[in-house]
């Protein structure tokens, strides 16, 4: 080439410190500096200009990274520093002053740019300059960019003549993420609102489901899943508060009968089968321990009674020995005086009144403050079918007012202490409370889809009402707030129906009182604590099956009636008291009488308090006899034939007389109790 066409090149390449951690992929030695000065001849022709431009492009191509270096930039760049390379080569011509201009070509590895900076400050403002820009860029290396997406850096060469030159494309390689992957599956934010119904927990209590037990997985007909105990409680409360049962999520009408257990193939549930089994075993052992403690207390009580009886026999023996030593005279005591002083009682029928032509009478109660006897019967009014209560005046024993109570057979009735309120149960899920002052219903109590068998108004806590259900639970209500259940007691070992409930007055051994619960197969006593909300249940040492429970408040005695069974072939009438020995509550049995050898129906016996003695009236179903027992003489006094089954008996106390009322299916009999010495 000619001297005027010769070109001297000067290229200055500077590598500056970088904020990134990767090595410089362009120049092996990071601090290597190469300066190349490019001098252009004056007044170049078009061919010389293109040749100069080609020379600049070749110089820039030598400075561009190889294919591997491109990939290295793309794979090692962090999010804080862009992995892009900009190379700007500027070639300038000066036609006026034939001056030489020099351009400084600089490569910066830290920000990833390669640029040219003219040494002549005026060269940047020249309008006739010919510029060539070379740009190599790659996007920031996002951590969520897929491997091998093909977004490789591109090299573009452009001049002011709209000529576009493309550098050879680097070979595509798989791009590896610089962030270490610790999870193969995406994390789930458990606290996000989208995962509230994640199918793993009950939407009512937010607790995990179980594979067994009360909180096992169940569903409604709408398909929503809940814990079994939670959805049953929800439906019961919904029915009690709003009158309708609905799904808590979609508000679709639902019923407890529609609850179905779910047996899922894949289910995240806590397996507490072993825990439930251990709890069941623990409950069995506790019941066994409690039974043994009660049995031990009963044996201690029996031992105490036998020891006292032995002392009395020994004392009587000493007196008899002393009498024999004195020759049989000179003493004021005879062994038979106490026996001769006992009175004998007998019953005489005075009235037999038919109260209804249709059968349906079951229970009766005497209200001495109202001077009435209240008897259940079937309604004889066609406009108001069902069952109700008949009031009978005690002075004349004539039927008077009828009070309609229910559409089903009345099972139990209970009077308050002041005898102004009367509770009535009739095998329905609700109980009515009547005000006897106006003979109107004052409140209604619901037991959450559990038919009610028995009721009792507390004689010590005037606002408490006890309801015994068919499923074995005892519900406590405050009659001032009939819509809410204060408490519910249920014995885990026995779920048989509650046939009778009776309150017990506070005493020296039971300072806060309690209440008795008689089920078909067991007898329980619940002792109140100081809070009157917490109770201590205790199963009493009497075996069933039972038919009735009666409490005499005046004498503080309890009479229970049991049916005949395999181990006890006769019906039993057990009289005793609730006592406590060594901290254990027991049923101290005073005496037991035996009756019928078979019992087809459930009948109720009663106590008759006479002076310092107690009589027991009961109906024997096998012989069809109304029988009278004497507790002190420990014998049967009288048996009267009654062809109809006597379902209930009730003593009636007037000013100068004692009567016994016996209720059959459609009649009531009035017996007068007489005494003889």
C-alpha cells in the first residue's frame, strides 16, 4: 500500500476492576493493557474509507470474545451487574484541516461494555463523521430463566450507510442457573389466603382430620369435608339458633343423617388409632378402678353395719343372760317390747275412677300446695289429639282441668319446690315448662335431636332443669334462658337411656349437693363443686337393669327398682342412702325386697313415710298384685289383686289421712292406708 494509504493503528484496551466475582473471559490477564492508535489518512477515497472501516472491524473482531466467552458471560453474570458487552469503534475523517484524529477503543469488563472515546473532543460534534458501532449484549441472567432457552448474545455491526454486518453466531449451549436449587417442587405458602381450604384440615375447627375417633373425616351431600364431631355440633347449633341446618361453606340444607364417612385413598390425616385405643383402655381401667373402689366402700359399709348389728345382738344376749341369772323376774326390759310396739299397716280401696276411654296414662305426681294430683292421659278431644295432664282434686278425688301438653306419650313430669312450675317430657326432642298459676306453657327446651326420656327441676337451685335423653346424656338448662344448654353430662361407659333424674340436697358429706342419674343399666351420682358448673361423676355400686328411681326428700332415702335378669331372677326394690366413705361415694343399702320373677313393662314403685317407718308400694307383674312392704319389720305386709298393670304409684298426704294412688292404663285407684297395733 502507498504511504498516503498507509494507516497506523493504535488501539488502547483498558480492563478496569469489576464488582462481579467472575474472571474476565475476554483477556486471560485481567490487568493487561493494549493500546492501539488508529490514524487515518487525509482525504481518503471511498475505497480507502471502506478499507479503513474493514480494518477497524477486524481489529474489533479480534477483541470480541470467543463462543465460549459469550456463554461464560451469559452463565456467570449476576442480577446485580449486567453481563453485557458494548464495543463502539469510531472512525472519523476530517476533510477540511487534513488533521489526524485518533480514537481510543476501550474494553470495560466490570460493567460489561467496550466503548471508544475520541481523543479529539471536537470529533464528536462533527456532522461528517462516519461511525461504526459494534454491540454485543445479553440479557440479565434471571434465576427463573429456563435452561437452554436460546437467548444468546448477539453481535451487530452498523454504520451510517445503513450497512448491517452480523458477527458469527456463537454455538448455543445449555445455560445453567447460578442459584442453587434446594427444592425440586415449588414451596406452598401455607399462610396465603388461597390455601385456607387446602383439603388438609377441618374448616370449622382448623384442626387436622383423623382416621378414627370423633374427629374422623366426614362429608355432607354437597361434598364438603369436615370433622365428624364438628359438623354434627354445627348442624345442631344451626338448628337451635336459626331453625335450619345448612352446610357452613355453601349453605346447602343438610341433615345429620346425610353425614357420610370418607375412606380416602390418599389422605393427609393424623393416625391416632393407637392413641384412641390407649384412651379406651385407660377408660376401662379407670372404670374398673372406680368399680373396685365402690365395691370396697360398700364392703366397708356392710362390715360397719354387721359390726353394729353384732354389738346389738351381744347387748341383747347380755341382757338375756342377766335375765336368766335373776330368775326371769325383777326387770323392766323384755326383748319383745320393741317388736310388739310396731304398728301394722293395711290398704283399703276407696275409689276406682276412669279418666280416659283410651289407654295412655303412665305417670303421676302429687302437688299438695295446689291440692291436686296431676295425672298424664290421652286426649279425648278430637280437635286437640295427643296427650296431656289431668288435674284431680285431692279432697274429692274428682277429675277437673285438662292441659294439653304433647303429641306423643308423656314419659315423665316434675314439679318445682314451690310447685308453681311443671316440666313435661314426652319422648320428643323438646320439653315444655308450664306455669301452674295460669296453666300455660312458659318455655320450651330443645335437646339437639335427642329424644327426652326424663326431667327434673332442681329442688336446691331453683333455676336448674335436668333433662335425660335417649342417648344417655343429661342436659342442664337455666329456665331463664331456655335457648342455651348450660352443661351436658354423659358417662363414657354407658350410653343407655336416662329413665330418671333426681336432685340431692346439700349435706355434711356433700356440701354443694348433686343429682342422681338412673339409666337402664347403671346408676350415677354427680357431685357439685364450689363453682356449681363442675361435677364429679361416680357410678354407684348397684347393678341394673333399672326401671325407676324415687327420692324421699323428707327421709333422705332413695328407692330404686330393678328388673329380673339371669343373675337376679326376681325384681328387686332396693332402699338406701347416698353416702361417702374414704372419699368414695357409695349407695348404702338399707334393705332389699324381692318381687316379680318377670317384668314385661317398666313400672314405678314408691315410698310411703309413716312416723319413723317407711313402707314400699310396688306392683308384681307375675301375680298381678299391688304389694305393701314394711322396712322395719323387713317383711311383706299386704298384697291386693289388680288385673290392670299399675304403671305408677304415688302417696297422698292430707291433714289426717294417708292415701296411695295407683295409676293404670286408663284409670286411677285410691287406697286408704290404715294402721293397727
